C-alpha cells in the first residue's frame, strides 16, 4: 500500500533547526525523518516524553542532531519551555512544523461542547499559540519558516472525520493566511499543507474491502506518501522558499481541485 520513499530530499541550509509537534509517530515522525535527512537538527516533541524519546533514538541513535521534548500543545508554557531547551541544545530555531492533532469521528449532532473544545484546542488553538510564541521569536530574529498541517477535511467539510476535526483544520488554513501577513515583513513565511488520505497505520488497518472502496474514490488510485509530505515540508522550510507564503498546498490525489 505504501507508495515508497523518495530517493532524494531537498537540502536545508547549514545549521537549520526545526521543531516538530506530534513527532512520536505517523506523519510527524516521517516529517522529522525527512528534515534530518535534509540536514536539519530536529526537536521532536509530543505529549508523552517516552514516545518522542523512542522516536528520536530511532532516527538519530547518537543523539547529536535531535532533541526529544515533552510538549503538550494545549499548554502555552510548554512552548516557552521548549523554545528555551531547543536554543540551548540545538541552536537558533529556524523552522516550526505544527503537526500535532487529535481526530474524532463523532456524528455532528452528538458532539458535546467538551469534545468540541478538546479537538479545537488541540488542533487549532495550538497553532495560534505556537505562532504567537515560536513564530514571534523567529520574527524578532528576522528569519523563520512555519508549516501548519491542515487537511482535506478542512477544505471539503470532511467525509470520514468529525465536524470538529474538519472545522479545526479549516481554521488552520485561515490562521496560516493571517500569520503569513503578520510575519511576512519580518522574514518569516507561513504555509499550510492539506493532505488527503495518506498511507498510515490507520489506513493499513482497514479491511481490504474498505481499502479498495477508499482507493476507488481517489482519482490517482493510490494513497499519499508520508515521505513526500516530509519533503514538501523541507522545501517550504528552506531559505529558497522566501516567496511562498500564506498558501495551502494540496496533496490529495485529485480529491479536491481548485
């Protein structure tokens, strides 16, 4: 089911340092891997320290180019603490990837206020906080790259996810534009990536019948590659990406075209 890995990764500028939220597994792990391959030093963060420590050890056994940090994206102080740790251990922060998210598939008429707030706080408010803390820090330094992970669900209203998840991802697209305008004059670009169905443990766990049903609805008849998404992050976090900002980059196999 995998589409394979890309053979080459765009190269980062020397001494580039990135922080990735939700990096213990899945897409966040793939993004961290591609950033490392491109020459970044990477802070892998997650709600549970044990998970990101294992991920960092798998990617960088010597620990020279990675840092594992506990970062609950719903807690503002965690961003402040992580920033200090990154700059003390890895160097000046130059890129942030806001990837952490939770998915709920509760029918819209059954979503409680508490569940709605949980999803929106984790997925959307976290991006606001990250940009306010980490983005402003980079803007004050005069250089930075921010990539926010949105979703096809935030563009088409969602088909296999809950309304709160789709709404939060749509909000990320809007926040991306707002912060792109805010930080543009300061040398900081802000972009979003909106993936469609991507090869993942969740997808691989589907029955063969369900897998074929999903594939039949994708024009290119295959799932997205996490490694390709990671390489797109590398491209958008490179110095050469200075003219690309405020955009949502669609990677959905043709499910949504505009």
